[in-house]
C-alpha cells in the first residue's frame, strides 16, 4: 500500500495546527504501529506527548488519523507507513540524528 497521499494530508494538517512540529520528531525512533517497540514512538506521540493528545490538538478522530497517515488502518501496514513517513521526512531535510 502507498500512504503518500495520506501522509501529505497529515503534513498539511500538522503545518497548520502545529508549526515547527518537525523539530520534535526523532525519525530514527519513529514507529507508526499502534503498539510501538520499546524506545520507539509514533509521530503524534513524539510531537504532542501521546497519540490521544495529538488527536485532540489536531481536532481529529481516530478514523481521520488514518486518512492523515497517523495510523495504518489495516493489519500489518504499520511497517510500510513508518518507512514512508521516514522517506518523506528525509526529503523534507529531516536528519535521523535525533531530536
């Protein structure tokens, strides 16, 4: 599955509601799964402190989070979603050296 459309929608929303969000992201520790591995965190948790706080800050619901690339919405798609987020962050000039 290709998540680029959803991720670009999520980036537009983040840019609108939380300018500078990129500075809070540690792409090297990004895991878009609903149960990230120890030491890993999804993008909303990295930016807002928790997934739920991110939903509140962006004024969206869980279903909308899927449409914005913040969750995969299907079993087993989190790895691909994580990979695509990292790829797009890198094209935006994001480094993987940490926060």
